[in-house]
C-alpha cells in the first residue's frame, strides 16, 4: 500500500498511529457490508455517536480507544459513501421518505398522520 508523505514532517507518532489504525482495520475488516478488502476505512456505525473524529481516535489512550472503536465499523469507500447518503435521507416513518417514493408501512402511517393534520389545519382555517 502506498503511503503518502504528509506535508508536515513524518513523526514517530504519526507512524505508530497509522500502524494502529491499520492493525484495527485488518482485525475488523474486510468491509462489513460487501466484504471488499480494498479502500477500507473506519466509520461510526451511528453518526450520533461521533463525539471524536475517527482520525483522532488513534492517539487516545487504550481504554478510550476501545470504547470509541466499539462504535465503529470497517467499510470500503463505496459502502461508506452509500452509508452517508442513506444517513442524509429521511428515516422510514417520516413523511419525507414517503414523498421520496417509499411505501413501507411506517412511511404510509407517517403520511396518513400528516394528511390528517393537514386536513385538520385546513378545516380550522375555513
Ligand atoms: Zn463495501
Ligand atoms: Zn419507508
């Protein structure tokens, strides 16, 4: 794997942090979605858990690191991208998702509730 020379001086610390990251990826990889072994990265399973940037995890002390990494998963570049797209979408059970064309039960319920509220508002105005 090619190692790009960082613009700053490559310090001893950067090297062991990079190795630590690589070791974790090897241990927890390959991609947990599609099993690819290329272009792997560490991402939070739930973006709400992201209290510390992934890049900053590796310099933490061991117990912090383990706590943070237990919320992370190894994904390839492609899956990490579709995960981000998915996260930006409205959740199932939200009207926005129904409006995007989803017709699953929670989304249809959300739409029904929204329509009922809309009709109620309209009725009040008349
Ligand atoms: Zn993948
Ligand atoms: Zn849905």
